C-alpha cells in the first residue's frame, strides 16, 4: 500500500462456521468451515494474490492452531508457508462456550466480555499477554506479517497495536473472512484497513 510506513500486520479472520452464523461464542470448540466459508476463504486468497498484495512474497505467515483458521489459511493459498502459533487461538470462553450473547444476558443482563470476562474462561490479563506477543512479533522485523485467526483475539491485537487497553476491543468488530491491516501512519499506530470484506460482498452479490 503506497504511503504507508514500516511493517504491516495483515489479519484474516477465518471463514464462516455454523456458530459464527448463529452468533454462538466459539472459542476452543474446533468447528469446521461451512462450504460457503470455504468458498470465501478461496476468494480471500485470490484477493491477496492480486494487487496491491501480490501474494505477499517474503511475508511471514502464522495461523491459529484451530481447524477453522488453519483451513482458511490453506484455502487462501498460504498453508505451505504458515507456522501454527498458539498465541493466535481464539479466546477461551469457559462456561459461556457455545452460548449467544442473548442467552448470557438472560441471567447476566449487563454482561460484557471485554469488561467482565467469562466464568472458567481466559482472563483479560491473559488475553492481553497473547495480543502483546503478536504485536511484538509483528513489529520485530522489516517485512509484512500475515495471520489467520479469530474475531475476538484479532480485535484484542488491534487494540494493543493502537496502544489501548484490551477492553477497547469491545468497540471493534470483524466479520468472517474479513481482511484487516495494521500499520503506521505518520509514525502513529493506525488501522490502515478494517473488516474489509469486499470479496465476501462481491460473492454475495453474485459477482465473485
């Protein structure tokens, strides 16, 4: 991307799963992609091979160990270049795994993940530590980095990239199969691209 400064971190959220479609919290449950999710992962790969990315030759690639992220990485054409990294696994939701926010609000009406955490799940300090590890890695070299992971952990990474507390992630959202880019603008950490799903929308409109 012309005009950007320093290394960039490109972040791809995995493609559509059954629980992503239904809004259920999907942490460590290892769900497969739906056929539509697989198709759109391929479209994401096609997009990354075109300008301005041009296949990201030389970029280091890492993926969450969970199947939905690894499969998205493979279908996008980066499986042979990717290293599996536990830091990119989705947030562990503990007792709230598989529940929708509406279901949780039936007994905790004011619950908010990024403030309250989850019973038996991963604490905000632990999420922060993992997100910080990703940010440190992404800034440690001169070239671009590409990761395939999950909505909440990627929002946490973005919050920490911007120098915000991890709770800032509550103000961010990522759709399945989306592409985001973190970098610097005028020396300041910035969201250069966020929740970009033009390839998904083109497919939904029958143009992909």
